[in-house]
């Protein structure tokens, strides 16, 4: 298992390295750099442009820029933002905290809604309740998350005259305000993920019900509740935990539009505005974090799975 | 008036509001900073301003974005101020003199100006700041504006002299607040100083930076040492950055923001029924225009450009783009028309005149039709409806208009590399015709000539206009230039959109400046319960 | 789609029709799926049959009208009929999604097939490349790619194709690896059948249904990403109607003219759920076969 983990880590490292190179090249291929944006329609003679390019190191060949950046990163320094002048690590970290809070709360909401839905559907497989839940699932999977967000905004405002506050405050500053701001984003993201959960749990329950030992237990006349808790729930717990990780990865990747829609200063919005502002160090640092988090979560899920599942432990 | 009403508002537990508001005793006699005297103005209180555009950074020397200028004018100040009337008035300078030959300006400085943090401003700081901004090596977008300055000398602690290489009637207007501002001598010696401007302001303005949280908010606090005691009345101003126009309307209605300048003036119609809000319109120096790049092949023939100008119905375009909240213009932004504009009925190629336009198209050999691509910018809400309307207007003269929406960064890049093609533009300047026209329309290398116009006669007029100091003669020169511009059509100025300010009724004495910058906040105050 | 027909549907012509009917009666969800997808296909092919109004005709005076008998879905900010825009947008949106997924299915599928069947270094290289693409959130990747390429239909299709290529690659690769180990491949090889023939005749045939199912699973996701990119203003160019673009345009009128955002969204939901249902039915048939 140690060897396997090492191999996974190595592969993840190579992927991260390649991803960083891809990002580096891609963002530099986007036409128009930060210098053009700073000068705008004000003109600025070639000397001015030259001076600014030099200031940002944009006058060096791309491979030199990359190696310099990589060297910094390997020493734990993500560089400095070109617009804000602050260390990228801090900016990105702050934004990630917002996204992570959103992600974790969404996960809780999604679990709380999705798991019971899936259990109910699975136990009633093929019957009316199952069909209704399946219908909800399909609609949930079909609706774009940002559109649900739009509908919630319209609905909240039209029906109860409520709209979320716009100035973000962290849970430490003002928890109540923080939760009000996050409410609609959590609901819009949570619905999709709840539905994904429900699907997954339903499937697990259905296949658990088909297992021989469960059938035997039922045939033996064990009380339903006991069969449920002893055999079915236990059986789906392991895949459920690992599925949670996958959902978290998905949420973190899927918040871009939601954060923009609800003015949340999270990682997705940061990446979007930094791409627009051509603040390349922030784009590079932010994406490196996203990639790193996704890769390490995947490894973690893998390890967890092996640890939890006795068959995999050998 | 000597009554002193102490209206302390305790309670509510709002942090930072302990002092409450006090009426300004006898404020009537003192001239407020930029707007009308803050009569009966109340000190204290907080104001929340909503905005959709957010400054990428707060460095007034290197960052050219309009969203930056809007807010930094409250923190940084130049020697002069761009008065709404279209003339430059003294700000950090107390007075100025011009030598007989028109080449030497002498500025006497305000003696009580103090930098944020407490150090008094002296002539050495002024020299340093303007020397820094005008040196192209330092990378300021404003450097070109100051090109006619040859030397700046300190005469004494409170007197500065600027010597020019040639007369420049626009100089005073360039010494205003768009780029740069006066900062402590040697400020940029430290490499990290530029970046620090996002955490700490170092200007002389009525407000100083408290906190800038990109993608979220910007908070300014009152500068306690501000040199004009009757200005800068609010304790705190917070700009909140909202994601879109719809959420702005919600925020205004619900009182989550106290004031906003609408990014889409026509949205005012959606707020008319809100009793707690006041909606006011202010004229502007901005212009929404169609730019025509002469190096873009289909636009090279003069007839095609003239035909387009004649086919355009500016009134309908404005209606589609911003509703009725603006002014159709000829060759001068609405706020400057009175002072500098050529009478619109004297300008050639003002449509719509489809018959003549068709004739011109046929003459150019495009009787059978012509395909054109119009570039618009993502995030500029007025451009989408205007683009589809323009496409309809150009159809009858045989032009098939494709629309190409691009990211702002891409657009600026094309614009600056003089490959703009056929595009919408949205820009403004300080209220001086030379600052408005010179860089955009003078041929290279003196001007940037973004549209590849390369026009001899036009450039000559621009040179003459810049050197002429007599206002009446100067005006005549620019009228001639505008006629040339309208005849040659490197640009079609469509309309200026009004600044529509929506504010809660407790906001008092706010006047929006025609540049769109928040000068007015220096004199605004809020009624406190 | 005939490749996916299950074994029990084969037989004589009359028998087949009868079997198909019986099959459909047994699967009501498949009927629903076919109705929805059929309706959307019809809309995409013959938008003019559903509305007389033009999706692009501007009428500033009649802007922002609520739904009425004349304008079922109301009008937008320049007075265009939202129903006409949604109806005409069906073709645009669906063909962008279908086209880009088809490109990634062909390219990703082929690459995966080759990588999985032959293994070794081409597999290593391709797998790393795919890992790199997969490590980015799809929308950010779309934003960056459209940033590099510029906006417009072609570039949008390219961006979506790149985003979804890895998933087809993985499916095809896994399928090819599984097939390569089967005895019939060994047998064919020992009979001297050339490798490429084995690949095309046997492996591809068995991997194809997997790709088809994957296509249907990804379709709703790609549709949502397309709409999201459109919502961010990075989609197709105006005045071409597109569901995501209509939503983008609607965001300024969210509360004032909610019809502009409700209806295009409902069509997205309709299209996506139709394909999800169809995908499930097909999946069941494939599983059963």
C-alpha cells in the first residue's frame, strides 16, 4: 500500500506540474496583457509600455518567466498579485476560505436532503414514491445551477420580499450576515448535489437489497428496521463517505458562476476577475490551488476507500 | 449662525458610530470643496455607495482604469481641479501665473495641505510627483499628457515653477486629478510602494483608505487633517461592489446601499415608485461612439464612412441603448457642448439621410452590399441592444453587420495596437478639447491616432488649438476641427448618457461630477436620526 | 443508434415492430424521453412551424412586455419576441452542444481506443494530458480557452470539445483494455488477423455503446456549461439566439422582466431531462443486451 500511495503521489505531482505549465502558457496566450489594461485609451508611448512590461517581467522569454515562477513556487512563494500588490498566497487563501465554507455547508445540506431521499426511493424501488423522487432527481440534474440561483433570487424577492445582503462578511465577523449571504448559493448548489446523492444512495440501496445475505435476512423474518440498519445502511456507508469527497471536488469546481451571481469573494470569482484583469500570478496561484486540492482529495478518497473497505485492505 | 446642536446618537451598538453627528456651525461662509457650500451640513455618519465596476487597483500613477479614477479623486489631489463648468480651478495650488510668452507657469501652493499621516506638503513633493508621472520610464498612462513640460523648479517651500517647451493651453487641465496627484517626495523609491497604495493612501484628499477588499468592498475614512475644514463630512464611505444591475436595484430598494450611480440609466424607470429614493440626472463628459479604423479595409473609402454616418439614427440608438436618459450629440460630449462644441446643424454628415447614404455606397462601388464586423465589449450593457439596432439601421444601405463581442482586455489590446476595426467605444476626458481630441486624433507620433486617420489638416488644427490661449480663438479652431472630424468620419459620436444618481433621502448635498468621478462625496453628508 | 438495439429486438420485420411497441409499453420513461427529444428535434429543424415571429426583429417601442397572447414568453429589452428567440435558439444551442460532444467523442474515443489497446508510451502520454485537462474546473477551462481563441460559435464548440474530451478518452480506454484481454482477441490474433482490423472490427464495436451512453450522460452537463459560458457573456455572438445568451441578457431585468430568464431556463431543463431519460433507457437496454 505504501508503494501504491507513493506512485499516486508522484503521478499527482507530475499532473500538477504539467497543469501549471499548461496554465502558464494558456494565460499568456490570451490577447491583451495587464500593461494594455493599465494604459487603456490613454495611449502611452512605447517607452512607457516598455517600462511597465519590464516591471512585471513580461519582457523576458516565456520559458524564463515560467522557470522563475516555478522556482518561487517550489520554495513556497506564489508571488505577488499584479493588481493588488499583495502576496498571492494570502489572496488566494482568503478566497479559498470563502469557497470552502460554501462547499462544506453545501455538502451538509446536500447530505441532509439527498441521503434520506435516496434511502426512501431505494426502499420503495419501482413504486410511486420512487418514481416521484426519480422525477425530482432528473429535474435537479437537468437544471443549470446558476439558473436555479436566478430563480431563487426572483422567487425570494417576489414572494417574500427578501434579498440577500451584498457585502460579504466572514463567519468570524458576523455569522448571521454570513449565513444570510450564503443561503441562496447553498440552496442552488445544494439541490444539484442532493440529487446526485439521492441517485447514488438509491442505487446502493437497490443493489444492497439484492445481496444474498440481505435477502436471507428478510427471508428469515428479521424486522425491517433491523435489516435496514444492520445490513443496508452499513453496506452503503463506505461508498457514501468516498462519494462525499467526489461531491466536494465537484462543488469546488462548480462555484464559479454562483459566486459571480451572488457577489461572493470566493476562489471562482477571484479566478474569473483575475483572468479579466490579466493578473496572471493570481490566476496561476489560484488554479494551482484548485488543481492541488482536487488531486489531493482524490488521493485521500482513494486511501479512505482502501482503509474502510476490508476487501481492499487484503 | 452660532447655534451648536449636539445630536449625539448613542446606542444601536454600531461600532464606529460613537461620535454621532454635529451640525457644522456657521458652515455657510466657508466654500465647500467641489460642490455648493455644505450649508447646514452635518458631520459624521456613514455612507454606503453601490457600484458595479470595481477598480482593479488604487494606484493613481500607474492604473488608468476609469473605475480607479472614480474613487482615487477622494484620496489624491492635483494642483488643479476640473470644475464642472469646464475650466480648471485651483486645488492644491492657491493661485497661478502665466508668463508673457506662455511658457512659464508659477504656482503658489496651499500652505495647510497635509498628507495622510500628517506630514505637511511642500513644493518639493509637488516637483517630485509631477516629475515622476511625466517620465515615460515610470510607466504612467498619463505621461503623454505632460509631454510639453520641460522642467519643474522649486522656487521656495510653497512656490513651484513649470517651464514648457511650447505653449499649451490645456496644461492647467492636465494638472488635475486623472493621473497622479501629489504624493510625498521619494514615495516610489521603494519598489513595493506602488503595491502599498492598495492598503494605505498617501495623498492629501478629504478621505483616506481604510480597507480595500477586492471583489467585495472599499472603505474610506475621513482625513482628520484635511486642509479644507468644511469638506469631508462623512466619517466613512464604503463602496460595495455588486455583481449586476439587477442586484443594484434590489440593494437600493431595500436600503442595503444608500446611493448609486446607475450603470444603466434607464433602470431609473424601475425605481420611480420607491418613495424612499431620490433620482437625479446629471450631465456628463462621456460619449458613446462608433469608431472607424481607416486601416480596416471596408472603411478605407471616405464614402463608406460617410454613408454609415448618414445611415445612423442616433436618437433611436440611444433609445435602444439607454432609454431616454441621455443627449444625442454631434462631435462633442454633452457636458462640453456649450463651451466647446460646434453647432450640430453646421456639421456635415449628420443623418439620418438614407437616400444620400445609398448614393454614397453606390459611389464607393458597394451598391451590391458590404459585409462589416462590429466589435462590442462584454460587460458594457448598452452595447448589445445598440449593436442589434445599428445592424437594423445599416441594412437598408446594403451593409450586413456581423457582431463580434470581445473581452475588455482583448478590445483594449486591439485598440492600442491600432487594429480596432469597426467598434463601439465608451470614453470621456477632462473638459478640455485638447485633452479630448489630441491623443486620439492627432497623427503619429505626437498623437496615438488609434483610428489610423493620419490626417494632416486635422492635426494642424489640433496643434494650433493647443497653443492658442485666447478662449474665443481657441474655440473657433476647435469648431473647425470638429467640422473636419464630421466630414472625414473617423468616429461617430452618438450620445452622452446622463449620470443618473439614485440615493436615499437621507443623503444630502451630493452633486455628481460630469466626469463621473466621485468628487461630490467630499461635500455630501447624511442626515442622522 | 441501431448498433445499440438489444438482441431481443432482432427478428422479422413484423415481429420487430410488435416487439418495439411492446418494449415501449414496458418503458414509459422511454416514451416520455422520445416525445421530449422528438419535440426538440422538430423545433430545431422547423422553428418556423412553431412561430411566425422573427427572433431578431428589433422593436424598441415594444420592449419588455410581459407574456401575452401576442408574445407568449413576453419581449426582451429591444422588443424581440422571447418565444421566437427560445424556439430559434433551440437549433443553435443544441447543435453547439451536440456538435462539440460529437467532436470530443470521436477524438477522445479514438485516442482512448488506441491508448487502451496498445498501451505503453502513447497511453502514458495521453493519460497525463487527460489528467491535466481534468484537473481544471470545466467552466474556468472554458473561460480560459474562449479567452485564448475568442468568442463565437466555432470557438465555443472547440472549448466545449476540449473540456469533455478526457471523459470519452477514459471510457474508451477502459473499454479497450477490457476487450484487449478477451479470448476472442487472442484467437483473432493467433489466426493472423492484423491488429488494426481487430481494433476496428471487434474492439470498436464493443466500445461504441459505452461511448454512446457516455455521450448521453455528458449531454446535459455540456448543455449547462454552454449556458453558463453564455451567461458569462462568452458564448455566441448577438443577435443569434441562444439559450445561455438570452439568460445573460436577462440578468439586468431579473425582477423587472422575469419572463426573460424563466423560459429559456425551462427549455434547458426540458432538453436536459429529455436526454437524461433517453440516456437511462438506452443504458438499460445496453445493460440488458
